[in-house]
């Protein structure tokens, strides 16, 4: 038995070595870096320049506020739209369902740089199709990249557009796992479709919805590409700078690896805390 175990671990050893070198060690080393002052050589142990600075840094609080704002608005809206979309995609009346499902899933496949460029063109102040449409119906054009509220709305719309189809496919798989016998019994009991949705479908979808919420929370806490590419590195004036972008500035532009490591662990802790809260709220109380 021991020989068999050693043989199994022998086959696993290449993966375990790669896992330790490229995943476990960076995590441990970055935690060590989070206690060092790395602005100038030699690096010294100085937690006041990393962990204490986080509690006093107004730029960090600005990035945190922007991230929480996106999370509070975009995640519930996206999950709601994904649920509605999943119900529509699950309809037996829908033709070419495979093609339509792929069409809604396709934004995830598109490269971030490509779709960011399209959004910049669509929302261009002077010749973008969005402002042209607003002017055509009698409304004034919006400066999407100079107005802080408009820029934040643009980020929320872009992230929602990209991920709503992905979450809809996950929720659709949950819908298809529900036994049809449940709905047939409810129909025999003269339960209306609306009551079936709220009292059967949604309760049975709770684990899937919680899973989508947790994934979306983790993604929102790490949001980087959209503010970097669409609003020109978190503009205007840091109005759309997220924690992920703030981490990038500190680590790769300022080369302050110690402070960046502390920010990374703070982001991870916040993501775990908010995800745990979502799981606690969505737990089965029966």
C-alpha cells in the first residue's frame, strides 16, 4: 500500500513542484514583501510603509469606493439580467437556441483590447453612435470620458455587457437541472407560472445564483482591464480607478512592491469577506 502511494505521489510530483514554484511560493513571498519598505534599496522591514499606509492613503480609499460602487450596482444588475436572459434562453419556443446562446456567450471570448476599442468608438463624444442616437431623439450629448458619473456608468455598462451572457449560461444550466416533474405537479395544483417562478424556480436556483454572485464579486474586486483601456487608466481624475488598477500603479509603475503586496492581500481579504456574506445571505434556511 505504501509503495502504491509513493508511486502515485511520484507521478504527481512534477505538478506539485510547478504548483509550489509558480503559485505557492509567490503567495508566501508576496506576504513577506507586504511588510517591507521597497521604495529604495536596501529593502527594510517597515510595516508602517505598507499596512499602516493603507489606512491613511486617500488614493486607496478612492479606489476602494469606486470598486464598491461598481460592485453594488453592477453585480446585482448583471445577475438579474442574466436570470431573465437564462429564462428566455430556456424557452421551448425559441428557435436556433444553440446559436443564440453562443451569441450571448461570445463577449467573453472577445479580447479585452478589441471590445474596449469598440466601446471607446461607440461612446466617443463627437462621432460615437451613442451620442448621435441621443441627439437624434432630442437629447444632449454626453461627454462619457470627461464626466466622472458618465465614465463610471460606461464602465458598469461595459462590464455588464461582457459578463451577463456568461452568467446566463451558468444559470441556464441550473434551470435545466430542475426536474420537470416539479412543474407538472405545480400545474396540476393550478399554480400560476408566476408563482412557479418565484416559489419553485428561484428557490431551486439559489445555489447557482449564489455561485454567480461570488464569482462576480471576485471579478469586481479584481477589475482592471475596463478602467485601464476604456477610461484611460481610471480617468477622469481617478473617478474610475479601481483597486486592481491602483495595485497596478503601485506595483508596476511606482515599483513599490511592498505596498502593492499589502494592497493585493487587502483585496483578497475583502473579496473573501464579501463572498462569505453573500453565501451567508443566500444559504438554505429550511
